[in-house]
C-alpha cells in the first residue's frame, strides 16, 4: 500500500464533516463513490464546497453496490483504498453484497456512512427514526474487519486513522465508519488537530518463523517433484518477482490460482492449466497465500458434490499465508480444514525472499542436485511450450466455426491489444485470456470478485480504470452479460466520469453458470436438459447491450455474432478508447464457455 501523504495546507474547517474531508485529504483519498443521501449530506457538502471536489472527487453512482465495487477495483489496481459512502441503512443494505465481495477478496475499502441523529430530540419525524439503527455497523459487522461510530467530533480523527490502518494492515479488508448526522452538521466549537498520519502507517510485514522457513527450504531442496500453488500472493506486485526467483532457483512448477496475477503465463515453469498430473505426482507442495488449500488439492463431482484428493498420499504440505489472522464465523471463507506438515503465518512479501536465501544456502551445500534441477526445468519448459502451442492452434481453429467461442474472443482481443500496456481488470473469457495472452507483468490481471457475488464486474472494472487513468495503461474488461444486467447503470457512471475503459461483452445470453448447474442436475436425475434454459436464458427478448450502453452515454456497437466480424469491431473500440479516453463497449454474442 502506498504511504499516505502527511499534513497538507488546508482551509479552516467549520463543520464536523469538514474534518472528515480533511482526513480524506490527509490520506490522499482520490475518489469518493456514492449515491447521495440525507444522512451524509454534511459530508457531501464538505467534499464539494469545502474540499473543492478534489481529493476526494465525487464518483456519482446509481446504486451503492456499484460504489463499493468501484472502490474494490480501484484498490486492486492502485494498491490503496478509496472511499465509498453509503446512505444510512438502506444504502448500506444495497452496498452489503459488494462489501462482502471485497471482504472475501481481502481488499481494503473505507466505507463511510451516515446515521441518526442518535440524539432522539434532534430527529425529524419518521424518516430519521426508521433510518437510525442501534448500531448500523451491525448490518455488515460479519464481513468488515472493523466498524465504528464515533461518539463525538473529537473521536472522528482517531476513528478514521485507526480505520485506515486496520483496512491496510494484512490481511487487508474493508472497514465501515458511520457518522452521526449531528456530528457532521454541528459547527466546530473547539479547534481540532488532524494527526500526522504517516506516523500511523501499518506495521512492517510479518516474517515467518526462522526455523520453520529453514525446514521448508530443506523440504523443497530435497524434493523430487515439488510444486508451488499461489493465489493472492500477487496482491503485492513486488512479491511476484520473488516467486519467479524461487521457482527458478529450484525449478519448481507453479500453479497460479488467479485471485491476482501471481506468475507469468509465458514462464516455462507455469503449469497453471493443463498440468493437473503434477498435483498427483508432487512430493512437496508449497502453498503461498492459498485461502482454499483443500479445494486446490481435490476434485469435486459436479453432480454429487463429492470431493476427492488428487494429491499423492504422503505428499508434504507447506503453507505460508496471513489468512488465519482474519477469521470470522459468519461466512466459511476459512474453507475446509486441511492438514498441513508445516504452517506459517507470514506475509509472503518478506517470507518468499527469505525462503529463496535459505534454499540457495542449502543448494550450495548440495551442488550434486543441480543437474537434476536443470533436467526438471528442461522437461517442464518443453511441456509448457507444447501446451501453449496447442491452445493457440485450438483457438485458431475456432475461427472457422459459425459462432464465436470464448477461445476466439480471447484470441482476437489479445491480438488487438498486444502492443498496448494492457491490464485485464475483469473477466477471463473462460480462462482463455491467460492461455493465449502474454501475462508478464505483476498486476496485469486483477482477479475476480472474491465473494462470487454477481454484479461486481462492471463497477470493479470502472474503479480499476479510474486508478489506471493517466498511467498510459489500457484497462480491458471482459464483461459477462448477467453480471452487467445486475449493475448496468454503472455504464452511466463510466460515461459521466469519462473513464477510459474497453468493455468487451462475453454475452452468452444466459446466467450460464446456473444453466450449467441446471444441466448437471437434470442429467443426474434423468430429466430433460432442454429445460435448463428456463430461469437462466436471457433471450426472447434479447438484451441489446450496445443500445443499453448508448442510452447511458457510452459509445458502443454490436451485437457481433460471427468470428470474422469480431476483429474489426475490437480495433474500432481500441482506437476510440485510446483517442477519446472514454469508455467503449462491444457486445459479443458468444458460446457459453
Ligand atoms: C448476487 C448473486 N446472485 C446469484 C448468483 C448465482 N450465480 C452464480 S454465477 C451466475 C450466473 C452469472 O451469469 P453471467 O454473469 O452472465 O456469467 P456466465 O455464467 O453466463 O458466464 C449466477 C446467477 C450469485 N453468485 N450472486
Ligand atoms: Mg452470461
């Protein structure tokens, strides 16, 4: 996380809400996404009239789920939080699923809200009563890291500074701070200091136990068929080069689980896809920031949900992560209990470099191992090359068919953007983007929603694109249709705030994940699969996403239905985004998977 800026020259605050703006400025908060509401009208006025609508600048949203998703995507792309402000309990209820997504994704967001007044003698009849809770944070407490409702203005600075620190301390997560309407709107009578926020920075990253790390190094060096699995490690982009080095030092293949960019798709040791046999053969597995390790070591039957290990009995398991440091009971994101041989709670940004040092040390004492490592590297590199070549050939072959496939969508889009400094901010075209594109730079792919709450993609993509604005990078969103239908008015926000973003619809005209389940259940029960489209297909009438986007002020075209039509449309889209620095949407009707 970027360090907050220290004290800056400011106007004299007059109202409590001016102090909240001073705090946002002190932390260099660039944006505050919100849909307006009377419970935070004080903060709203202060942002616009006291703060000059700059740090933070208002990002106007039509639904609180979008406000929070924008903050979610922004934090992943920028490496620091922005603010989402939500109207009392109704806005907070709309926001709740998106807060849940960010919580499961361990992404820091400052969610602010308003309430009250808590002083019953100051409440307007009816509305201030029904919109005041005891206390509001209760609504989201199970999936924020901390919530607070400062009692008086004097408590506001400490509360905000503490909230920022908690949100940005590993494991990171959203916090919710709620401001009483009276605190926001009362005139300041006693002058109040904004703390020197740089002195409240998160603690230095936690290192792993030295003896445990030494044991891990020994296991890895002595292993015949070691394997690394990484999932959220790349949330700190600096850890990615360390992971590459670790893999190279010992010729260890790496599976990138994809919650973030962890390992280059072009690296000869990348075995993310199409190398499941390695899981069954591995004698030592190192899991780096893998929240669901059990799920990574097992297969599950689509029909009966039965799970089975695919790992080799007796394989040694090592895990390094911070996940155990944030366990709540409400959602089971602690995942199935997995026995481990060596467990370390540590920040991989410091643990992996230290592990490299220890591995090198051990290797120097045992130079006889080097030829075996070289041989392993060679075998893995050959297989990697042939897998990539096969994927490319398979994708190319899809150009000859009548309908657009997910492989073709990814192939054509990859070709169009390959000379750009792109970031895939959402979507994957069913995994084909990583198979076909050169994922080479940390943070070039931002992962998915975390909580699997549909409605994340468009907002998160806009937030990431806001973060990347003026960076020279091209934000690309491969947008699922059902997901956009849930939060379609996010397109208006993208247009309103001139967000440069290339949106390519993977429009399978279905909530297909659910259709797939319907097919599996019908098959298992020996019932007609033809009915799987009832309650899942979004057709008859079809949604015209290009028209929808245009109605929100976003330039768009489509539906594109044939493989040959796709490339020219994507080229027009790219040209537009680059020249105009605005969003553009291409609706691509494609096969479901
Ligand atoms: C808020 C919410 N509602 C419902 C679901 C169940 N669900 C999971 S995936 C999915 C389909 C999503 O459709 P789309 O975004 O078009 O993606 P597709 O599966 O078609 O690629 C649904 C309905 C969910 N995860 N979240
Ligand atoms: Mg769909």
